[in-house]
């Protein structure tokens, strides 16, 4: 197999070095590529070492590192929205009201600390954790928790329906004018509302307000 000439080797090294610089630039602009791209750039330069020897390999590696330092943008912050995942190496969030836009970036006007405004995975709920116990009264906040856990339907206990029948021939409806020996019937209204207070459905059954006993 015929070996490549010096010009061909130099051209190959130049192409690979340009590719390595492009990868380094990509790693400086795309957050999730900040770790993978430098590794790929190092792998791209392996053929340079094989074709030209270790001295040329180190020389090209140093050249790529220098060009990447000059060309690849280096940002010590990443703009995120509420709910975005925080990826390494970032470990804190600074609220927009604590920043002033400046030339080429932002100026921080309030102190911060690691994990500020960052919720750890599993902080609210984790897999296999009980969300709500049985026979629990569902509140407004519980609806939010259930939706966050991916639960859209749950079995519930049907509200009991209680029939209330006021009796007594001396009882009259509160809309009537009481006469001697007559009493305004009020107990059924109390029982109906007691049932409502205990999450049931109270229904009064009467004829003209009162079911008369025979």
C-alpha cells in the first residue's frame, strides 16, 4: 500500500483540524454538546497522530485548542424559562428581576447561591410514592398534585343521598301562619343541611312542605 505524500498528509491534517475546530465551536454554542463535542474533537485528531507522528499530532492539537479558545464562544450562563431542566455545569437560577442587561450579557444585582430557584428531581414526588391516602377528601391543591403525577382519573366514593321525611299532624310549613296547636316544622331543614355539611345530598320529601302522619 503506497503511503500518502507530505502534501496529502498535510491536507488531511488541515481538514481534520478544521472539523475539530467546528466541533469545539458547536460545543460552545449548544448546551448539551459542551461535553460531547470536545471528546469528538479529540477523536477526530487521532488520524493526525497516526499519519504524521506524535509531534505533529501534538502540534495540531495545540493549534485546534488555540483556535477554539479564540473562536468558540464561552458563556458562563444559559438563558432558561420556568420549568426548563438545569443541565451541568449550571447549578443555580437567577431571576430576571435580579439582572440588568449589559453589553455582551447581564449584570447581577442581587446575591445568589448554588441551587437557588432550582427544584431537585423527586423533590415533590417520586415514582411509587403514595400521592393521596384512601378515603381522603379531594381538595383544590390535590387536583394539582394528581395532574403533576400524571393521574387523570381516580375512583371515588359516591356522595350518599339521604331522604328526609318530616311527619306529624301538628307540623306546618314555615310559609304558613301558625294557629293554636300547630308547630312550624324545622328539623328536616336542619337534617338536610347536616347531610350537606358531611358531603352528602339531603332531599326533603313533603306534601306542601310537610308529610302529614296518618
